[in-house]
C-alpha cells in the first residue's frame, strides 16, 4: 500500500472532528437499527440511510471496518498487479466514501466518482473528504444515483462495490454486476464475511468471469470455487482500530475489532494471482504451523510446515490469514 498517504489516521481524525457532537443516545439508537438491517436478509428498494443522524451513526459504526476490509482486498489486488495504477475510479453505492478512502490510500491521484442513492450519505461523505487533507478525496465527485438495474456508468479503470449487494434484489444485483463488468478494467466487490455474503461473492465471481474478466484475487485460479456449497465459506479478516468515538457508539472496551469479509477482484488485463492463499488463521503449534490453503492445482489443502523446512518455517510463523503462500522472499523446498 502507498505509505505516503496516511488514510487510516486521516479517516479517524475526520470522523472524530465531524462527529464529536453526536448525542450518544441518538447514535446508539440509530446504530441498533442499522445493525438489524445489516444482519437482516430482506433486500430493499430504498436507501438504508434515511437522514443525517443515520448517516453519522453509520460513519462511526461501519466506516472504519469497511475501510479496512477494502484496504485489505486492495492490498491483495496490488500484489497481483503491482504496476497497474488506475486513473479513474467509480465507487458504486459508496455512501460516505469508505472504499474511496481506501483507494486514495492505495494509489495517488485516481479521479473518483462516488455514486449513492442516499443524499444524506453523500453530503457527509463530501464533508469528510473536504477535511481529509487528501487531494484525491477533496476533488472527488459525489453524485446521487439509483443503485441497481438501469444504472448508467461511464467507462472507468476501477469500480468498487462494497457492502452493497446485500441491499439489492437478485435481479438488481445481476444487473449491477453486469454493468460494472462492461464499464471497468477492474472490479472489486466486497461483502460481509458470512455464508450469505460469500454466496453473493461467488455469484458475482461467476458473472464477472462470464463477462470475460479474469480473477486477480483472492483466488489463485478462475476455476469453480472448490468449497462444496453449504459446507464452508471463504472469508478473510481485517483488524480495525477503535477510536474512543467508535467504542462509544459500538460499546465494548477493546481498542480493536476484527472485520470478517468476503471479496473478489477481477480484471480485463493480465495479472499474476498468488500460487496459493491462506484461507484460515494459521495454527501455530510446537515446532510446526498448520496452513489451510486454496491452491492453483490442488484446490483446498492442509499444509504442515515444520522446523525442518528452515526458512519456510520461519515465514510460516509470521504468515497471516489471507496472505500468499509461500511468500516471494521465502524458500519453497518441502512445502
């Protein structure tokens, strides 16, 4: 990721400054309603965020987690396409702009357009961008649009769709994915790391491949997902630092939480997907590390790395859920 753009710190500062006066009781009530909607199963044809208090609560409750999930997915994408830099970016259903903040931290200079059907979310997104100090965000265009079937998109390099598909009917999801695939050189879709979120990602992955795109991440291949439906689901985890405001709105005392998410990135240009990806938290035991992997050639497999593997064992002890295996800078013998 581009270390010259401290977007995570800037986002926390912007949220703290803008939402400092948010009444705790009002915020908690709005958060409770948003959680019920977020965990529910009924799609909607109306914006979830209804007014300023909803949007402010959402920003405090969900924006840091969405940002970290998208940032993690973008990091995997950059590993597969290290030389590719988007000049334009469209954030579909971007709301207050969490995905756009992540894109601004990954590359300098993409011209971003945020599309959402909730004007209160766009308004707060503009405010946060204006105080961000990040040029790409301060010059972003925030435009109201109905998300789903019939959405018209100008050609763009990168499209992000984060935590949006759950809100749409099946037909609207299919239409949106097909429209994004036709308009972009690269499409990133992120959903909650739940069985139904994973199911939507697999549906999206299939449609993107059918449209002629190739999977860049997280999968090592374009073949069917090797997970048998109903037995498991592919998802990853991102660590989210909690500000005092975040802890106040969400409750709890820990300085962090872990956001579970599923995602797919597909492109119209050549990338180098990983040879294998760690699909579960590594199990570190005495003298060995157990890795659950999705691989190019052998589908799902359990790999045991022991001390006799030398450099690979040292690498395995530091490997994280979602990382490539083996790392580029580690030996491959015996793994």
